């Protein structure tokens, strides 16, 4: 998968996200970057989420548009899937991770996304959008963990991590997950940009890396360990 991946901790398209999102666009290699906002997860307000994303990335110099994939019938629409050809950044908004996961899994849209990523597109997601890209995903409302889309093998994402206590979170993770899973606690308006084995922290907050019984906190600009 040649394209970079952007895992964002939430509160996308707001003040404090500007430099992070410029970095995401630069990683596409396009100038201007063609940014496609997909608001599937934003079940209570997809139009607003899409418009916010288009406005935000356009203000940063991107060539931004929305792709209104709202349910599984849309995700299996060949015309919608085909419109991703040539995208530089494909960005999933926050919202319901369960709805996003069930809509995308094994769909025509997901196959088109993987093809675009193979051509160099950056695949980015905020909050729910980042959660589904991991190997495993914690289900905040239904409880438990499920297999996610697996773009980042061995990783899982906990978004909105800025108010979390690392010691308490680490204890919970030890009781819930296998020891082989690395969990990234990502603050809002903050992201991990890169790919497995080569991540750096971008944005205005921090990332907490949970491995086994320990954790380490990384500030913006830092590179995560090579085994993450």
C-alpha cells in the first residue's frame, strides 16, 4: 500500500487542525491535493460533516469535494466507487464506527479505496474513521472488540484520548485485548501520519502508545517507535 495513512483522534476540520491537514495533503504528492470527504459515519448530520470538510480543506488550498456514501447500497454503487479514481486524499469523518465498518466491509467502495491507496492516495480518518482502519476496533456503545478493516495490522485506535488516564487505560486494555495488539491513544486535533513502522505525530496534541503493560507519550513532531 504505497499511500500514507492518517489516523486522527477527532474534532476534525476545526481550529488547530490546519497544519496537520496540510501535512496530510502534502503526503499525497498532489498540488493541489484532490481531497474526497466521505461522511458515512456521521449518521446524525452527514451533509454538515461533508460541507465542513470541503470548506476546511478548500481553505487550506485543497481541491475538496464530498462523496455522499451513507449506507451499504451507496457503498456498492459502481458509479460512486469509480469516482475515487485520481483522489489524493480520501478522508472519513467521525461518527458511528459500527455503521462505518458495516457499510465499508467487502464493498465495492472499499475495493476502490484500496486501489486508490495503491496508486498513492492518502487514506485518512478521524475518530470513527480512524478506528475502522485498525486491525481491531473497540465498540464504544455495544461493548467488546471486533475485527476492523486491518489497514494497520497489529494496531488499534482510541480517539479523543486527551482526557484519558494512561494508567487506567492501560489496565483496561490488558484485561480486554491480547498482548500482541498495540493501541494508539490519539488526542483530538492530533494524528499519526505515515504507515506501520514509520509514524510521526502531527497536530496540536499528543499520542499515547500502549504496548503490553506499558505506555509512552509522544508530542507533535515526534516519530513513534519502529515496531508500531
